[in-house]
C-alpha cells in the first residue's frame, strides 16, 4: 500500500544498502507548500507593534513569501518597508510580518501569507483585531461613575433628611448625669482619684 503523499510525508529519504561497496540512494518526495498561520486571530492595542507569522514545513522549502492585506476580498500586496510600518522577515520555512504603531482604523482585517515553490503555492489567513488604547480603561471609568453616583445619592439623602428622623440612642449609650450639682462633681472626682 502506497502512503498518501502530503506535506507530512514530503522530504528527503535516504536509502543505504549494506553491501560491499555500500550503495546509497536519495528519494525526494515533493509537494506544493502547505502554509499554516501560527495564530489565526491576533489581538493588538492601538499604537503597539505586532508580529503576524506563518510557517511551512513541506518539501521543497518555500522560495518566495508574499503578504497581502485583504480589502473587500481583494488582496493588496504589502511591500517590505511600506509606510515605514510594515516589515517582512522570511526564510524557507517561516515568514513574519511586523506592523509598527497599529492604527485602529486602517490595520484591522485579514492578512494573507502566501508561500510559493516551483510546484505551486499555499496560503493562510491571519485575522488582526486592534483595540483602542482606552479599551481597558472603560470598565474602570464605569465603576468610578457608579461609585460617584451612589455617593452623591447618599449625600443628598443625608442632607435632606429631617432632624426628627435621627434615630434615638436608647440602647444604653451614654446618658446625661442626673443631679448635676457641685457636690456630685466633687464626689465623682474623689472616687476617680481613689481608684
């Protein structure tokens, strides 16, 4: 049974025959590139840099990598150094697209990496999502606003409460002394000194 030839079985196979003299042979199993994105979805923050990566482990290696930005399903090629923000670094098995200073309006979308060898081509798509730099701040601001509203409501309620709504302290708190005479004060002072 002949195994299926695909990117996993492609490569160089060496046969060595233990004869006198030793005989050798090399078999090349070749396929068109099988390109895979390291991450299908990448998240970045506005103003930050990000790296989009694709790899190809099939044989023969990729001889040319090309990156595209998809605009309404139409690929627009990205040239290395475009706008001084897009940089491409590639070798036979990997390509990286580095985007500097992400732009919230222009950069989100699908990016296609395309690998080519003399047998054909393969590609993969990476979806880039860019968040506003203030995105992490919105939940915090919401909590601060809620706290301010609650404090304001409590403050207004306390200011408008009528004096007769103040609860009486009948639970054995400090009670005024009865018979506030000078003799009682001296007596209290003497008792304190005695202790």
